[in-house]
C-alpha cells in the first residue's frame, strides 16, 4: 500500500485549487457579463465548467461579510425622539458648504408631528404606540426603551448599528428562500419547480453580494447624491458618493435583464414582475432590519 508523502499532498492540493480557481473565474465572468446566462446554462444541464450555485453564493457571502468586518458599515440610524413623532436620520459629512463655520455638516431628515397636532398629543401617541404594548408584553422591554431614549446620540447609533450588523447575516441568508418563493409566485404559470427559482435566486444574490462588496470597498454613499440633488446643495456629495451611483444602478439593472434571459416573456411583463419582486424583497429586508434594531434596543 502506497502512503502519499507531503509532496504528493501538496501537488494534489495545488491542482485542486487551480481547478477550482479556474472554475471560479469562468463562473464570475459569466455571472457579471451575461446576466442570467449562468442560471440558464445550469438549468440546461451544463454544469461542469462552473461552480455550483450554493458554493458560489457562500463564497460571495464570505467575501462580503469579511469586508463588512474589516471596513465596517456606518448607516444612518433610526432614532426615536420624545418630542418628534416618527424617525430621524442623521449623518456627519465633511463640510464644503460653510467650511469657515464648521469642519462638519450634520444633515437631518425627520418626521414631525402632523399639522394641528400638539407636542403633548404627539408624545402621548408615541407612548401609546411604543411604551404601552412593550410594558404589557414585558415591563423590562419598556424600561430598556426608556433607558435607550436617555442615551447620547452617539451611544444610540452604536447600539443600533451593532444590532444591525449582528443580525445582518441572518437577515440576508434568511430572506434568500423567500426571494425564490416570490419568483415562484410571480412566474406561477411557468410551471418551473421551486428548485429552479432557487438557483436563479442564488445566482442573483451572489451578484448582489459581489456588487455590495465593491460598494463597501469604495468610500462614499450613493444616497447622498440624491440628497444633494434634491436639496440643491451639490457640495453635500463627494466624488466618491457620485462614483457609488454606478454600482448602485448596475445592481438594479442586472435583475430584470437576468429575469428576461431566464424566464422570457414580454419585456413589459418582466419589468412589472421586477418592480414587484424588488419592492417586496426590500420591504421584507427593511422590516427585518427594524426588528433587529428594536431587539438591540429592548434586549440590551
């Protein structure tokens, strides 16, 4: 019986790695440059040249979450205020508008009490909507929320961001089967099995992870381009913010092109399905994110 030596083990490992690496680049090339074709080829049975959908998804997710860990994500934070009914988003950016007055500029977007509503009635409504139910379910949760309200803004942001990042893997991976289910519903007449929709979901979300990783690696936030354009204060957006627009648009344009190639049908019908799909998917992720942040508040 031949016992392989260290050299043979090393040769086998390098050979396997190079073969896998070759498959990876072939797979990524088709995934990025030909939206939907990778899924179509896989469903036709041409699978040998490519990495399996689940392995590709896990690889891209590892890259994404590694970059999140290294670079971090600082999001505009949802903050509840006692005298403001609703939400407030704030972010500090380098000031190029009034540099002689301040080194930084803080931008707020807030929901105020409705017209004709007093601060007292707004606060009562806030209490009835949040403190009341929490106190009924678990008094400790209500106490934690009230304690959260008293924290400085920086501490609030830290707690919320920690809650978001802690649950981010569960949110993204947990919503993947739902994404495939939405496809099953909007293409009900196609008679495709759920597993086929899941393959499409794995490939589409692998691309999303890839683009999201790129956006994390690039400084800036595309949302500030919108805020700058809507307010007329274009100095709010840095060149990096403008650069972020390209991968953002690519991410949104990719999915309908891939859907058209895999599922066919009229382009207008594909567009309508895409709007429904992306709206539902983002809404579920948003709800899960708010739930994660609320857990971070009441469970600390």
